[in-house]
């Protein structure tokens, strides 16, 4: 009886810990859109993987937003953002945030929530 009760308490504790972790996932807000921090990191990796010069890449990103938006490795989260007229500027802000994702994980940026 006592071991059954203890097992129940342990299982419930684990369940609540997992639920709490899932509910506190870091999200990034860009305008009306919300993205997971992992998606923003994937976007940053996608943009910076092609060119060693990140600064140069960011300067060109707004002009080549269509190329980034049509890239096959772009996370699905960004497809609606790519339909907007100002997608390039939004992508630049998200890539800059991805470059400093450690700061986002501690909620240094206002755009990051869920810490």
C-alpha cells in the first residue's frame, strides 16, 4: 500500500514538472507573430550558414527576404511572416536575436517571453 502511494506521488510529481517545463518554453514575439526560440535559432543558422560574414549577410537579408522565405529548410513557423510586406526587416531582427539567443533565454530582450 505504501509503495503504491509513493509511486503515485512520484508519477504525479514528474507529470507536473514536465507540464511546467512545457508551459515555460521561451517564445519570441515579432509583431503579431510568436515563434519558439528553437525556430529563431534555426532561422539564424539558416541565414548565417551560407556566408561567414554575418554583418554583410544581415545587410543583404532584407533585400533577399524572398530567397530566405523560399528556402526549403526555413522552419514552417515563418511562412506566414514571409507573406508580409516587411518580412525582410522582421527577419533581420529575428536573426539578430538568434545571434544572441543566450540573452533571450534569460529574458534580457523584451521580445522574449516564457522564462
